[in-house]
């Protein structure tokens, strides 16, 4: 059901022909990158969070992680992931297929600056065996995003910060 809903949304926006159905699972960044033959960072992972009591989605490059300080500066609240069992009822897609296409009404979508590292990214399409190939301007056009945000840190930043904390 989620796949059909997400694909219909993409078709309505002119991107239905970009949908890729994989024979292998694409439920995690690593599995999706392997199934698609791309770098893990090119997977546009979709993070499901609660901000001001409302569900939001943040799309980030596959290896990026939420930076709690940046998130709090942007959303004025602590980052809180939606519990696994609440994702589908709140967002409209189950974990492993969460994407910004065909989501429940009222779910705001944000694009993290980490995505700009790549010209082409691959978000899921409503299930754990699908993706869609999009340029960043195409993702902007079909995601219904509210704003670009800078709430993630990339692996290099985490490594540097981790090493600093250890010394």
C-alpha cells in the first residue's frame, strides 16, 4: 500500500518513471547502496522525528547523523525519533520505506544540507525494495519540502569530534 501511494505521488509529479524496484532489500542505507550499486552517502535516508508535537521528516545523505546541538538550534527542541511502531501511523510509510512521497497530511518535510554533497540521490519509495533516482533540484520539486536545514553532521565531523572527546 505504501509503495503504491508513494509511486502514485511521484507519477502525479512527473517522476514515476524514475522509480527503481530492487530484488534485494533496501531497508537500510547499506542494503540500499548495495542493491543500487551506489555510494552509501547517495542514499537519501529519511529520518522520522517529532518536533513541536508533530511528525516531521528530514532527508539526509546516507552516512550523516543528527547533530543534537544543530537540531535544537533549528527546531528549538531536543531531537526525538518517532518510535518504530508509531512511524507508519504518523507518517504513512513503514520503517525501511519511509520517504517524502505520499505521506500523511500535515507531515512537514525538510532537506538537510548534507544532501548537497551529491548531484544525484536515491530516497526510498514507500517500501523496503524501492528507490527513486533524483537530482537535488528534482528532489526539491517532488518532495514538497518546507525548507533546507543544517541539522546533521557528516562522518568526518563525528570522527573529529569523537577524537577530540577522547583526548
